C-alpha cells in the first residue's frame, strides 16, 4: 500500500523557502520532491543541493531536472554557509546534481562549500552526498581533503537494474568510490543508501548490503521508492514496515555500524541523528 505523508504546506516551510530564495539556494528536498520535506523544513533541517538545479544525467526515478547546467555560482559557498548559520544547524548535508560537464565533476566546489561552512559555523558537522565523479579518485581526494565528517555516495539500486534505472551509472564504479573513502581518510564516516520497490529481489538487496560492507561502508540507509510522476519509472512493489525491519536486522548482522531502514527513509533523512549515534566509534 502506498504510504501517506503530511502536507508540506506549513508556515515553517514557507519561511524556509523564502530564505533559500533570498540566498539563491536549492535543496534536494524541493528539487527531488522528497516526501519528508514538511517534517525536515519544520525541524529547520535541509539538504542543500549545490551547483544548480539541472543534472547532466537523466535517471528515470529522479525528479531533478536534467539538461545543460548553468555555470557555477561563485557566491554559492558563502551563501550556503550563511544559511547554515541563520538556521543554527548542528549538522548539515550538502549534495549536488551530477556535473559531468566539469573537469572534476564539481569536487573543488564541494570543497569550497565545506570550507565556507567551517569558517562561518565551525561547530557544525558536515555530511556530503556526492556523485560518482565518473570514478575520478583525485576528485574524491579533493572533497576528502576539505574534511567533511561524512561522505555518502548512494548505490541506489541492485546491479541488475542499473541499465534501466541509473543513467550513465556503473555499479562497480560506485562501490569503488565508497571503498576509497576510508582508504583516503579513515576518520571520515562512509555512507551509502538504496531504494527498493523498483523490481529487485530480496536476495539482490542483501547481496548489495554485503558488497557495501565489504567495501568499507559504515552507515546504510534503505527506503521505499515513490514514483514522482506518471512520467517516471513505476513502483513495482510497496514494502511493509516488517520487511524494512528485517532489512535493518540483516544489515546489523552483516556488520554495518548504523542502519536506517523504513518506508520514508531517504539517505539524508534524520542524517544528524544517524551520524551522532556513531560519531565517536
């Protein structure tokens, strides 16, 4: 059964959106039509989406616009940092569209945003949700050298569905990116996530979980795929809370330090709580 969410039309959401527009910022909460936008904006938390609102890839599950992106905004790093300070955030998530048009995939821009936040609000912990940078290890090193607390790269789905679901994505390449995180800096927490309901088998999900653990992934998130519109890939199955609980138990048994599993779970949902659970481990 399709899950129901509360309406996002609240005074808190209106105020949050006004501030974001004032600073010319985007959030993945809005651009990807996240079902948790009302709750997160109400808690004054958000996942900032940098480098514009137009992706160079066209994954059929994603509601973010795709096409030819605009040039990078040089004021964006300081504007994100200002928003973090204004909101009084203790933990912030920074993600981006894919920018395959840029030589480093936007890695240096990620680094600038991280540094700006460190200067503006040094007590705020920082999580970045990165693209695969087309498998460029130097680009990942650029991000890691800016010292985020968490680097997340979502595996998204099972290998058999990659040709259908992940435009220009590569399962082995994404696993390699996740593995490199701890190799580059053992102090940075590594994280990845998957959505289910696209036609995968349960056994395939478990194999992905095993692959992630074997490639140094510490934090794992899993949630239900919800079709943003009739033009997107349809939902093949709605999983029950009991099934998500089972995935959680399997995840812990395989060796993840933290597993966040549920119908409306997204990789950035309650990211602060998830991080602080294992911050000192």
